[in-house]
C-alpha cells in the first residue's frame, strides 16, 4: 500500500520570474509535488506567459485542471514598458533591431493616443508567436528567416492607462484629435511646444484572451509616429487571480522539502469567483454526480457552481429552471 499523500486539488498561483517558460513552471510544480511525497497529480497552467514576461501564472492541480480552459478564456491585466526608438523582430528586448527612429513622443501625445487603443480592434500577432502557419509554429518559421504573414484577429482592450501619475489635460486635449485618423493628422512633434517627452513609458492594459501585448506596444509606437518594443512585461491579474496571491519559486520549492501545501493552495472554487453557487442537499448532489438533471429550480438561467457542504460538485447550466451538468468534479469529499 502506498504511503504517498493523495493528489491535491486546487490552484497554486505562481509569481513566474523572467526567463522561465510556462511549461517549465508546470514541470517545477510536478517535481515539487513528487518530492513532497504526493501521488501523481494532474497539473496544467491557466494561460501561457512568454519567458520574457513575469507575474501571475495560475497552476491548476487535480480536478482544477477541468477549469484550465475557462482560465485561458479569462481576461488578463498586464503592466508593460515600451522603449521608443527601436523596433525589434520579436517586438521585445531579445530580438534584433529592424527599425529605428529618433522621434521620442511627448507624454501628452502618449496620453492622448491611449483612448484610440481601447475597445474592439483588429490586431496582427507577432511573427515570433506560438500560432501555427501551415502546421508549423510561427516562431520556428521566423527563426529560420522565413517571412511570416499572420492574419489579424479581433481583440478587446477593456482599458489602457499610464502606470505613472502624469497628467496634463491641456496638452492631452491639444493633441487628442491627432490620432483619430492615420492620414492628415497633426504632427505632435512640434519642437517649439514645451512638452515633456518620454524615451519609454509604462502602461497598464486590461485585455481579452488572444491579445498580444507586444503587438499592442508596436501599434502604439507606430501611431505615435515612431517605433518601439517591450522591455518589461508583467501579468498582474489573470481571471480572478491577482499578484498578491502569487508565490515565488522559493516558496514553491519548499513544498518539495516538506512544507505544508495547504498553506499555499487555493481551493478549486477560487477559479469560479464570478459564478454564483447552487447549494445542494444530499439527494440532489447524488443526482448531479450521476449526471442527472435537476428540475423546477427557482434560480435565473445561467452558469452555477453546484455545492454540497461547501465542496464543489459540478458546474451546471440552469435553463428555464432545469439544471444540466457542464463539468463534474470528482473530489474525495463527495466521491462515492
């Protein structure tokens, strides 16, 4: 009989450092669980972060991996820095310079242009991305020197703002209309204007799934009449998870040397904080576990997390008073 601890279920929120890939992070979690004496556990992540990027990386364990797809679809918040004057082939600091400009934008122009990068828009992903072209990864083709032509995609920028406290409403109003059209717009680079210029700027963006921050930085720089690339990228929120909940690699490694996992593990339902609970009794919980429908429910139509004694039983969809199972959870507390 094995003396290993049972596989855990829930979320580890990793504060991923720069230089570590998302797949490597998952491997590090698996290794520490194994070394910490846990039985083989399903592990997945809730949204890829480039090695250059750092910040919130949700790691799903056990039954929480059934929610990883929802996390991939969730919106994210990033803090990032654009360095003006050089565009690279990777659109970040690791690539080679492909374009230069001596035009450094005024802060007022940067503030004014941000409003034109919110809402729904078409975005062309970076050539150095994991998207597939004719069955091959775009970054593999780009590294071979092949020309990569990626189709634009529709993305949603919920909000975009300066991370700093810069504010000059008069300058912003003066330049605000400069970016409404790409042709015939006023030139914000007036050498006689007493405007504060910025060789780099740090922004905070709340974006939908599928948004590439490197492409956003490229497009902002080009709209400002110059070029630029990302030198710093940090995800500060992914779905419901925020940076204050994230643990360092050192904390993760303590699990492998016997530190209590429960001190770091968030429950499965933490990934469902935007979904109302549907409280079940023993009889209805048994029906849900068997995949049967529940009828004559008073709750409004929508998605619910069915709970028994504070333990998730399933995700269910209520439609006109009838609940059907979307995804069942096989947690030890409710399993037969």
